[in-house]
């Protein structure tokens, strides 16, 4: 397609971008936030997504894969919340059989946490100026609204019949605790020639991400009365031995990284202990502790590679301590298993998206890497679909009290997506 005009967009691309309705798109964010959808309970919000897809004149499909069957998949990515449903909403525009572009968003959100730390109702979808507040506003219902706004713009501009391929929209559950919703969608055929996930990136283009494992350490000790504590062995002291080993491992793994996409973060592969439980009596030496944590997956690693690193670290720490040598601590994976993923910076997907984003946003977005895990790795590795992450909002306010997303950014993302979809699927 020949590019014309001062904006750098072809006339039909500009038409699609201009057809994005900021009011409709902002209202979509507000409506989505008002439907609670903590991971494990996404049915009601998927009903709403289906309604909004229909309003955008997309062909709507619903999938209900069996969670038990999903767990039997050899590449099942884990979970951290109970569930009895795995609802997926799909929308389609254009013609099947040709090139397919996939737009992906997840609708599950993390729990609210302490309500006292919120100054607003986390489920009210309250708008103040340019911001919509509420749990999931930025992670990532704002991004879902951008997809919906872009799709609606293409139909509103009368361009659906000119699509020489298919746009497939996938709204998935269970991203926050591993990604089994995305994997189930992939197994049902949600793949394509390229994909964009609209997680919050401040409208930068993420071409690589690290990953993470959640794990549980079971640390033994030997009980004794407090008055003769030297007769016992404290599991808390043994946990400190393991934590020091994990800290040294974290330092070494991060120091070995040389890729600028990761080194810019300072500590791209973080290890933490986030939860500890143990002890049965205040005046007894602790004889058992369970500690749960998060272990970073390095760029270029699968979760299985990182699991081997973690096991080696704990094995070495056990061997270095006289008590743990005879009574070793154990480690097991307990939740999400996020491998890393990457798309080459010179791939047509990030190059083409950057060109369109430059025209729409007025500046060229950088190509970046992120230290967190995402559904991108499933599309790349299991779906054989080149994928980038590009969406509205600041990830630093995700999962926080008074979470918010900018309406202007949601609209800018929708305009960029609409123009890019036309560039990819409409010929001059």
C-alpha cells in the first residue's frame, strides 16, 4: 500500500484511525472495570466482552474448554486460583483462509487487596478527567477496550469488506496465574501470521520478555523447648541459609546477562520469598517452615531451564549445611510457569507496527524488553505466531490500589491498531 499524506498514513489507514470513537472506547473501559473478574471468575466479564464485540459488528464465538482437560496438556502453564470454568470470547472480522492477525487481551484481574488502601470503589469504573480508576483498569481492561475500539472503527469506516484476510480477537482468562486460558485458545486454533497483546507498555513495543516461576520451599528443623534451644535446629535459621543461597544465585544470574533489553532493568531476574508459614508454639524451636516465592526466568530460557537452575541452587545449599545435608529442604513448583519469549527486532511485525505508531502518535516508539512473564511466550512457542506487546498505560500502577488507565492512551492505542490492521490486510 502506498503511503500518502503528511501523517505518513495512506488515506484508508487514516480513515480507520479517525473512525475510532473515543467516547465509545472510554465507556467500554468503564463497563469492563465494573464487572469484577478476579482470576478464576471471568464468566460475567466475558459475557460483556461478547456484547461489545457484537456492538462492533464482529462475528462472536464462545469457547468453554474443560479446565480438567486443560490441566492434562503436557505444556500446561500452571495455575494459582481455583476454577470450574475457562471461558473464552472470540470475535472475527474479514475473510478466513488468508492472512490472519490476532489481537489478544486477558480479562482476569488480581484481587483488590486491602480495601482500606483504595480511595475509590475498585469496581466502580470511576472516571476523573483523563483517568478511569478501578481494579484491572490498566491490567488490562484498558488494552481490551483498545482492541474493541479498533475493531469497531474498521466496521464504522466501512472497511470490513476490503479486508484480504481475517482479524481474530481473543479475550482470554487466567493470564495472571499462568496463561492456561491462552494455551486453551491456541489449542482451539487461535493462532495466526502475527499477533499483538495489548498489555500496558506506555505504547512502547515489547519484543522480548523474561519469565517467572512460583515455588514452595519446605524447610526442616528439629524441635526443642525454648529453654534448651541449642538442643534443637531452627527451620528459620535453615531458611536463612537457603535465602542467602538464593540471593547469591540471583546476583550471579543477573550479572551474567549482557542483552541491553534486559540489563536496562538493573535486576531483570528477581527472586523473592513472598510468603512464610511455620511454627506451632511460641516457646518451641520451629521444626518446619514453608516459604513461597518467585524465581526469574532468564531471556532465552524456558521455565524448565529455570527450574533446573532453581533446583541446583537449593541442592547446593543443602549440601553446604551439615543439618540440611542429612535432612534436605525440598522445592516444588506451585503456580504459574512463565517461559521467556522474543521476536527479532527486525521482524516485519515490530517494524511495521512501529512505522504506523510513529505516524499516529507523532513519535517513534522504542522496541523494548520486559522482566515479567506474559501470554506472548505461549503464542510464540506453542502457537508459532510472532507476537509483540503494545498497549496503553503504565505497568507500575498495575496490581496497585487506585489502579488507573488514561483514556487518551486507550484511544491512541485503538487508533494505532486500526491503522495497522488496515495496512496489513487492505490493499490499495
